[in-house]
C-alpha cells in the first residue's frame, strides 16, 4: 500500500511533536509537510521547535523546513490528509479552508460540538464517523473534519462506555489531576507547579462536562442524540509531566457488583481492536488490582500511550461506584487519538 | 494566669514538631516535657528529632531531654495536660493510662469513634465536649480523652457545617489531593512523588467517610447521633509539602443560590471565635473569588494555618454544588486542632 | 524620625514584591508610589501583580494604583528615594533620569560595572559607597545610583570576604544550583523544571565571574581596583522555589586549618551589624555543622532571609578548600540587599 | 551461541531491576536465577519487588521465585556468572564466596579498591581486566570479581579519559547534582526532595575522589598505578528521578583549544565499540552544542542509557576548562556498566 501524504498543522507544539512521534514509521501515513505559524515558518524544524520529548528529533524531521500554514501546501506537498493541532482561535477558518479540499483530523476544540462534525474516540463511538457524509452534504466540502475530544474527556469516556452499555449512567462527578504538558511547554510556570496544585484550568470543566454526552450519544438518522446523564467536573493541575489522572464518582441506572464492573472493563473491545488498526491498544482498558495504581509515571505509557488504566474500584452503596483512571494526555488524549481516528477512517474508506 | 504544664507524646515526629511550634509562646500552656519512644528517649530533642520546619528548633526546646513515654512523667513534670501524636498501634493502652490521671488531647485515630469520646473540631462541634462527662463516669478516669479527626476530615467538615445548617446535606463525593507531610517525614519516597500522583492512602478513605458523620452529628442525652448524609471519598497523594486540597461535590437537601452558599461560608463563626480563643482563626472560613484559588502553597498558612480556604464554587443543577477547599494538614488538621480543643476545654473548665 | 518616601520601580515582579514585603513596617522608609510598565499602570496593585508570596498582599498596598514609570512621580509623590527592579533593557535611561533628581538603589545589572557606580553588598564593601561622591561630580546628578549585585554573586562574596581578608584568594570555582524564582514567576516552565536540572542561565556565569572582583576590590583614590583572583562559574537551575545553593572550590593564598576558616566565618561582622541597621542579619554568616546543611528549604529564611548559611567545609590539600553556601535569592540576593544598602546610605548621610 | 546462565544478586532493588531490564533479550546472557535477602526470598518476583520502572515487569520474570542469596544457587541453576547489586555491608563475604566458584560482576563498592580487583569502565580502562589473572592466582578462586565504580564516578571518567590522553590532567573540581534513584526507591524522602537540594550524600565524595585515580591509572606488571591528578568533589542530591549531572572544572597539564577538546570527546572510541559489544554505546560520548544541554530528563536515555552527554564547554584561562556531563546513574552508572564489563570479559575469554 502506498502511504498517504500527511501534513501536520501546528507541528512545533507539544501535540505536534507527538504527531511526529506517532507518524514516524507509520504503516499508512508519511509526513510530507510540517506547518506552523509565521513565527516558525521558514526555519528547519530543528530550530523552530523546542523539542521536549526525550531523545533527539528524528534526523530527517529535524531537517525539514517548516511551512507557513495555508492551503497552498495541499498541492505543493500533494497532501492526502492533514492533522491539526492549531490554536482554537484560528481553527474556524484554517481548518474549514483545508476541509474544502482534504480530510482534516483535528485536536482543536473549535468544530467539536457542531452537529454535523463527528467527535470521535475510535474505540468508543466509531460509528459517529458516519456524520462525515452529512457534513460533506451540508457543507459541500471535498474533504471533511473529524475531531477528537479534549485530553481529559478521552480518559473519561473510554471506561464509561462499557459501564453505560451494561448498567446505564445517571451522573458522573469527576475530579481531574492533570499533567503539566496539557498546557503546552510554556503553559504552567514552575513557580506555580512546585509544592502546589492549581485548582483551575481555563475552559476545561465545561469541555469535560459536555463532550462525553455527544461522544456517548446515539447516532440516529444523521444526527447525534446526546447521552442522558450529567457530568460535573472539577479540573486541577498537578506536578506530573504527562498523564491525566481522574477520580470518578459514578451513579449507575442499574445496580451492579464490583466484579461485574471489572469484567465489563476488562473484556471491553471495539472496532479498532477488531480491525487490528496499527495504533489500537489491545486491550483498550487495563484494570490494575494493586491498591496504589494507576499512577501517572508508571502507567501512562501502557499500550504505547494508548491504553486507559483503571483502578481503585469501589462500591459505596446501591448504584454508586468510584474508580480512578489514567490516560496519556498528549498521546491517547491528543495526537494518538487523531491518528487512530484516521486509521479507522482509512479502513472505512473515508480517506 | 499560671500556665498549664504540658507534655507532648510523640514529640519528635512532624505533628510533634507542630505541637512545639504551636505551644511556643502560648498564653495558656507551657511545654514541660517532650516524650517519645525508646529510639529517641534520653537524647536532647535537637538530636532526637529530624526538624523539618524552616528555621531552627527553639533553643530551649532543642536542649530539652526527650523522656520515654510513660505515666511516670505526669508526676515528674507536674503535667496538667498531655497532647498526643503517638502511633495508633500503641495509643489504646498509652492514651488510656494517661487519661486515668490527666486530660489527653489526641491526634491519634484510636479513640475517635468510641461512643463516649468526643471527636471535636472546636469551631464545628464544640458542644460535643460535653461527652467528657459521660466518658469520665463510664470509665472512672480522673482525666479524659478528647480527639480531633484525621487531617483530611477537618478541612471537609468546616465548610460543610454552615451548609448543613442552612441547606441540609444528602451526600458528599470528595476527592482529596493531600500533601506529603501527612505521611510523616519518611512516609512518601521521593521516587513515588516526583512526576507522579499516588491514588491511595492507607485507611484514609474510610476515615474521611466516617468521621464527618460523628462530628456533624447531633449530641443528645449523652450520645452523638450520626449525621444522616453519605460521604464517598477518593484520597490521593500529590507532590505538595503541606496543605490538603479537596474537591467536593455536594448534594444538598434544599436548593440554593451560589450567593447564599458564599454568604453562609463567609459569615460562619463559632464558639472559639466568640470566646476569642488564642489560636481561633478569624474568620474560620475564607472564601476566595479568584478562579485559581485555593492553592496549597499560597493559602495553607491563612489564619496562621488554622483557617480553611474555599473557592471554585459552582452549581451544576438543582441541589448540586461543587467547591474546592484547602486546610493546613499538620496545623489545622492536627496539632493546631488539638491545641484549639484544649483552649476551648480550658474555657469550659474541663482542664 | 520622619520616614522617607519611597518609590518602587518594577513593583509588580517578584523582586518588586519582595521590596514591598521588606518596606512594609520599615522604620526608615514608607512606600509612597508603586510604578511599573504600561501593562500594569493605572490598575490597582492587587490586579496588576500576580502576587506569588504566601498570604495576601498587605491590604493598603493592594489598593494602591500602579503608576507608569516616569520621573513625574518624583514630584507627584514627593519621593526621597527610589528602589529599582526594572528590566536591564530599559534601565540605562530610566535609572539615569531618576538619578538626576533622587537617589536610586538598583537591582538591575545595567550600571553595576560602571567605574563610578558603587556595586555594594553592605556587609562586604560598605566603604564603596564613597564612590557616590565621584559619581555625582562626574555626572552632575542631584541624586545618585547605588547598585547591588546579581543574586548569585551576593551569596558568594559574603563568605569569601573574611577568607580573603585572612588567607587571601587565588581562585574560586563555583557551581550554582539556583532557585526558580530567580528567573521571575514565568521564567522557567514547569516542563523544564520537573524531574530535571537546566545547566544554563543566560548571562549568569559572566556576572558571577566579574562582579565579585569589583565588590572585593580595593577602593583607592576614588576608584575601585579589582580583586586579584579568578572566578570560574557553572550556573544551574534546579527545582527549588527560593534560595540559591552554591558549591565553591577555593584556592587560598596562604594555607589554613578548617577550624580557622570556621572561626573567621562565624566571627565575621561588618558595618551594618555595628550600626545595628534594621535589616542587617546578626550574624551575617551562619555556619552549620550538620552534614546535610545548608538546604534551600530549611535555611533560606535564616536572618529573615538576609543571612548566608555555610556548611560542608572541607580541606583537600594545602590551600584548597571546599564549602557550600546558601542565600535567599530574592531577599538577600535582591530586594533585601538594596534596602540594606539604603539603610547604610541613610546612616552615612547620603540620603 | 548458547546463552550463559546468569544469577542476579540483589534482584529486587533499583539496580536489580535495571539488571533485569538490561538482561531481558540479551544475546549473550539469560536470567536463570533472581536472588535476594530473606525478606524477599520465596516470593514470586512480582510480589517481592516494588517495580519502579515504567510499564510492567516482564511476565516470565514476575513469575520467577526469588531465591535466598547463597552459593547453593550456583549448582541449582547451573550459573555461569552472577551480577551483584547487594549492600556493601554483606558483600565482602557473599561476593567472595561466589567468586570461589563463578565470575562475579559487581556494582558494590566493597572490592573496588582492592589491588588485585579490576575496577573497570569498559570503554575507559578495558585492559584492567587483566588484573583477573593476578587475582585468581592470589586468591585461588575458580571465579573472579570484576567491579564497576560508583554511579557518579562513571560519568566523570568517560569524558576525562580522552582529555587525559591528549592534554594531561592536573586537577578536577567536580560538583555533582545527582538523581533520586541513586539512593534507592526509599532512599530520599519526598519531604527532603521537593523544593530543596540536599548538599550531602554519605560516602559519595570519597568515592568520587578516589575511584577515578584507579580507573585512569596505568596497568603495569600486574598492578595499577594510580593516575597522578587530584579530584575534589562536592556531591548534591537534586529532585530529578534518573541521571546524574556533573559540573567539572578541569586543570589540564597542557594548554588546549576548546575545539580540540570537542574533537577528542567526539572522536573518542574504545574497545567495546571496536568489538561491537551488544550494549556498547556508539559513540560513547555525545557532545551537545545547545546552551542548555545536557539535561537529565532529555539526555539520560541517550545510547539506551549508556552514552555520556557533554556540554557547556568553556575555557577560562590557560589550561582551565569547564564542562557539564550527564550519565544515567542506574544504567550507565550501575547495571549497564556491569553488563558491558561482562560482555567484554566474554570476548576476552574470561567467562
């Protein structure tokens, strides 16, 4: 199979770097173009990006010239698809203009909640990709936009999905303890992080409360009906580098035994696993039985950063469950999620 | 007024050090004896304790000889009261034997849930001190035991009290982000704390779920009737040095406006404030309006470590409230709570 | 005595905040005006500054309106002196224009190395203040400029002074482990600080190598002759909040016994101590005998942040000494140093 | 080639875990037996060890039963070689008894400085392995002991070797900033590490001052003549997890240009590289030209944790050099060094 030519928009930031890491040696995709704002454009990637991942930039990537973001790169580099990690402030126009010509797989929040744009976690709601047809019809685009949710939402919906399917959900109270990388390299000053916790992340609680309802909603006659439970979120920044930890209090519709919850989590599998997509984690959910897991440093790289690790399961009373889950925020929660969506789309012949 | 002679049991640990800090220059109390286990006994305090507080040990304290814990010190040092921060494994016998002769104000969990032992947060349930009479009658002790709760419980019950009084409580889901000092100086290895969160603290969730019900319970005819709401807790260790942060999701009995919640918190005052007890924080609850407060590093020392700081108040739907609160775990949550209880007891003529 | 009216230039940054902390309740000085760049000017201080110190902004300070930096404030607020913590990029002109009218005590590097500007650590080279006369003559200013050195230099020269006086110095190799606050609140991203050390601080090694030679130089006939030893510096950023730690390898001119080094350090005293200046630390140098001291968290606040703590003294061979020293970088190393210089200048009738 | 059967003594600690990681899938060696003290013996490795490395214990290793350390395991598991990471307090007897029968490659300090025991860094002084012949003759052992130095020493001697060869060395003043893992999982309490630096590591300065002289000494007629320069060390513990950073001030015998120093470092190669030993880093020394490298988090894993990264090279005056170097303390500085020594010994037909 000939690899598709990929453009990465917003290639120099932390999610951009994870795109490069995830696309390097990918069986379906090949990085053809790295694009960024005019602050970086024209420089070799090596100079434009403050590489924060351990080890060096892959040599050939470091030598690539960063292009200015603009639809001209589609023809110039013969792009088949673009991945986007651009700021939401410019995404409306930029992603829209790209989608007129090519498929856009985006981490940015801008289009997520639009009714004809799929908000997809490939192993949770793969069938929402069907919205692409509605979207293309609505908008007359040759390409399309598929979004993935906020980094915290992803870790949340993966374990909620099998619980919803089996026991139903009434409400979720979730307290996040999010890693520093979620704010970008310069996002959290060290003076704020050391010996401290910041009980606030701008706009995060709103996203975590809304996005799961769309993702876990039912796709019917060309639209998504939001799921019928309530999420209430408290989002905190802690001093870990990568890996968002979440304590979830969950009210189910039907009563349950803890063993059954463990079983539905452990046995959960979905379309990406069935299709054996290259970056699909097998299993998607890991249940740890130790008292003190999941821990960000030890568990974030499970499934090459794509698995969600769950632990601390406890029942308080009828229909009241508590668990702690962890997912890698810039892999599972960002670049890796987009790539998995694109892998799925390819198999579904949307690319 | 002649100061009372105080003995500190478990004087070398972190709570012991906070006792020394809090009793130094106290208007009612004077440190007469520092006692610890045989590992420390016989040495000058300076050598026995790994002083972890900034600055030096008060000079005269550093020179004091550490005594072996045993009731012999009551006569030897003419003790009027002892404060206890000893391990729970030995507290049953040790605290009991002291209480036969003198009042014991204890941080240790051992006696907390016994029906004739007051579990008191002085500005929440001061009237529970009346249990002392029942206790002395039951046990035939000349002294008595008054306990204060777990370091996480205290920060929880202070803001819950005015909400309970005004709006009633149905349930609380609380996620704690607790400081390292809560486990003692050697409690959490740095390899576990750096770039990490530990989603587990042994025995903590149980205490946080049970103790508030006794503290917020009604005292009637010589016994405490537990409060009628449910607490569900998830306890986590984060990399801050001092100051336990808690996200609380709260279901009230009656509906509320956020402004009313803010008002009842800000206007809350209690017996220690009315009596102008030396270490009573005024006000006991500080409500911060900034988006990003409370923060452990910035807010833990409010009210000389005795105030509870609350922020991030939000209503999700009818009767559903969220807030974040912070309290200093080794002052408000431990030594300072005991000292405030003793100040109250003195005014109530129990000492 | 009527207090002098003080203006603080660059009042919103971290050194600015330490100026406010140090001038609050000062017996000689009164904050009359807080000035900053146009980003902050016009706002109440409370809104303009991201207060990073524990506890709240002193209330009356929080309410003060921040003024735009400009010599107009001299008359408007009847200023007797200004303290400056402005960026070096604008200091040449701004500090110069102020000095035409009033004394300027500055943390900024711009004027430090000019031959007629005193670079003073009050307890090291108080007599260098005499340069002010030369400066006023040279420049025709009504005011004058007195500078204090870089935050790392200060902790270095204080212990070197008595060693130089007694044993002479040939060379110093110094490795600094500097705190995060030295770079300002937003200076070091948390992604760079957690689980890491940064072996570079822009411009720092040059300052640490040059400034001590001027400070420890001899004042003769209106000029300073640089001291005749060599400093070689390696500057590193570590994840402590405040307090610069330095390992120094020292080659002395004459041989020594360690006991003599300890003695000259412990017995050292200088003009600020003799004059009992309000913020002079007594003693200026603390020698700790424990193996594992000084430590930033435990020792930085010694002498209310103005003392330098020394430990780990060891002799390797003839004339080769090693020691570790610690000083608070934003108090002793910045705002506190300026204030102490001004206290000295007042006593010397330069204000 | 049939793989040699390996026993790991002290298998549950942090260096033990790195042995397992390094021996897993090794082309020459196969883990036949994991041994530890009686606290762990008899349990499955999974339960005995607090696995601190990211990801899970290799499954088959987790299932292995931990054996009690004792020479009985040599026959029982048909061991060809043992790697040792046992405490120095018991090493004299234990390692000696094993060496009577099989080759022992040890991280422990006990035998390092004995005159007939090679202290080897395979890419620095490979020829010192010849001491094994002397040792076997002296002691009448069937096996032998080969040691590798302290974790800080290794990072020091690798870059010193080419400088010594080309320019000679007079003295080295080194300030280490060592990672937490160097003290073992429970070695440094988080209360000591957060917002702090500890300027002391027990016994470390002595080792760093002595070991390099033996390693860089000349092997002549069956003994090692210590190198003729002086090392003066200041050892500090900082809050990074892995990777020891060192600032070195170096006095050379001959003068140099920085470019020449860079060249001899970059071009350095040794026997393990020539023999293409499986874990030999190629190149052994990486010179980074960025201002702010090496950094522990970014550079420790270079060469799969076996390379030494050097940066911040600067000349102060004739024959005075400064550089900063970094090496992974539990791989290059411990388990990896032993394994590389054993690979070399195998090729040299000592196994």
